[in-house]
C-alpha cells in the first residue's frame, strides 16, 4: 500500500500547529507523508503583526523558519503559492515564485495530494471602498507590517524637520475598531513614546494624533460591552480620537472621507475593517460564502469533497443554530487539534468527530503595560473580566501556548528566557 500524502496549504496559526502534530504522529511513523506548503519561507504568528508594524517586535527573534522546523518535526516543507486545484486528478497548481527584482526563483509547478487541508487565512476586506487599495496600509502579512513600519519611521523622521512636515500634527487614520485597529492604535502611542526616548525628541503626544474610526456604534463590536467601554476610555486617555458610527466612503493619499462627508487629513492610513478569504478560493469549484470562505461541515470537510478539509479564517464552519466559528487564532488552533485526529481517523477508516468551538475569552492588548478582556467564557457565563497587569500576562500566555504547540515545552521555556534577556541586551524598538 502506498503512503498517502496530506498537503496543508498555509503554515499560519492553524496550519503550522497541524503540520507539527501530524508530523510527530503520522509522519514520524511513516503512516502518511505530511507536506506543508506556504508562499513564505518563515512563519510569524499573525496576532503579533501589529507589534511588528510598530517595530516593538523584531521579527527575526520570533519568526520560525519552515525548512528548519519541518526537518525537526517529520514533515516536508514546500515553498509555493497556491492558485488552483484539479480535484479529479488531486493536483494543486502553484504560481511561480519571484524575488524582489522580479527574477524567477521557482517555476510554476504542480503538487499531488491524497488529502488536502486549506489553511491559508484571510486578508483585509475593503468592501470595494474607492481609494483603499491604493492609499491605505493593510496589516495582513509580515511584509505589509514591515512596509507600514518603514513608512511610519520615515513619516516620524520627516516631522523632525519643519520644512518637510505636511501638517502641524502627524496624523494616523486607522479604519476599523476591531482588535487589530485597537491594538495598533495603542502600540503607535507606545512607539512614539519610545522614539522620543531614543532621541526623536520633536515627537510627543501633542505632535501625534491617531484617529480610530469604526462604523458600528462601539469599538470591538464582537466583544462584551464592558470590554468595549474600558478600551475606549483607555485609548482616549492615551490621546486616541475614537469615532464610532463612522463609515469611510473613500480614501485618498492624505485623507479619509466619512459617509457624512467629513474629511480627516492624515499622513498615514491603515485599513483594518473586517476580513475575507483570498478571492481565488471562490473560483476553485468548492462552495464558498460571500467572504470567499470555504463552506465546511462540522467535521471540517468541504461540503463538496470529503478529501478536502479547511480550517481557520479561510473556512466557514457552522456553529450553533445559524452562526459560524469566528476568525480567531484560538479557533484555528482548536480546529488544528481536531483535524489531526480526524485525518488519522479517516486513514484508519474510523468515523470523524465534529468540531465544537470553545470560546476561552478574548484579550485585547493596549501596548506594553496594559490589556483588557475576559477569560473562561462559556455559553452560560460572561467569564472573568481582566484588566491591567494580569490581563497583560494572560495575553502574553496566548503566544506562549502557540509556541508550545509548535516547539514543545523545552524550546518554549528557552525562548521565554531569551526574550527576558533581550530586554536588557537590545533596544525595545526596531529603529530601521
Ligand atoms: C493584528 C492582528 C491581531 C490579532 N489578534 C488576535 C488575538 O489577539 N486573538 C485571536 O484569537 N486572534 C487574533 N487575530 C486573528 C488571528 O491572527 C487569525 O484568526 C489567525 O491567524 C487565523 O489563522 P489561520 O491559520 O487561519 O491563518 P493565518 O495565521 O493567517 O495563516 C495563513 C498562512 O497561509 C499562507 N498563505 C496565504 N495564502 C497562500 C497561498 N495562496 N499559498 C500558500 N500559502 C498561503 C500565509 O503565508 C500564512 O502563513 C489577530 C489578527 C491580526 C491581523
């Protein structure tokens, strides 16, 4: 009997945890060949991207090299960007990979699979709003986060010279008052404080203005009202101008135009209002919803093909009467855990288990010193409300849990120690 090949497309929060688990079980015992396909060469946990964007996180410390990781965990890594699927022949079509000068590094190729797991995440949803694609930053990938960081540092520096300034205040407009927008707004104030400490003394809270714009009546509309209220109060005390009930109808190079016609002059625009799965998913012949997410059953199998599974942000998995599992790292992680069991069951001819999302609560980081949220949520209780240092520690532990799932306990412990040491050895912020 030939060894079946399980291809996982996307080594993010869910895909990398799944590849690690399957590698350590099926891969190590040679019961299946596990292949992880990703367009990038390294993994950065997506909830860290707002820290990467402001330079508070230096990605070289926290990125995982797929090639090195795969050899230690009994799976095979393939670099490639998925563009299409031939379901009859069970083959994936991969786009050529080019370097930054446009030179081809890898040609267009095909890759065979027996089982396929789609775990390629999501991108920001601009809802077709004019000017957004051209004039707003997105924080969906490490490359985009680094591009924002470069623009931010250059704009900050430009403000140190009165002849290069656009306005008297440096203004950053963030569209979307969900977790990404809120966390980025807080990090920006922290970053400006640190730059000030590193000698860019012309920047202070008077020269920086951050506008956070949310179309819903409150920030963090998906979370409990008490969290929204506390976050709003905290952000406003830092100096962020919060606009609720404010939708953006157009973005221009240095402006955001609201539905009421108000024009907000800006130096940098960021778009973080909602997500959608990559558009090509809607053209694969699989059933998708209006956000291009693949419709899956509770076993995480596509409703069209029992050998194709999907998890995380690119999947639409039923939850309760009429809802779907939210696009969260904890959901992707829980789905990876179930899928590791379901794939082993499928190979062994056993029935598959159903996915049940357990919402362990939500924490929102407000830069280095603070966080707000609730833990131990269930359908019967709102959970334990946390704020301040304790919430900050709980927030940090989410990343440690992700590290635990992909590195194991000894390496996660060492990485914690290295982070502590680096607080003394390195600047707190990446300054280039
Ligand atoms: C700034 C920010 C903060 C967040 N904070 C939180 C939080 O505090 N808590 C929480 O629960 N969630 C948070 N989230 C959401 C969370 O990051 C996502 O829900 C989670 O990462 C989804 O996991 P995933 O495995 O589905 O996709 P991802 O983690 O996004 O991984 C997708 C992978 O697919 C790869 N890929 C994409 N397209 C292709 C292709 N065509 N071919 C090959 N590879 C491809 C990508 O390179 C990437 O490695 C946050 C998100 C952001 C942006």
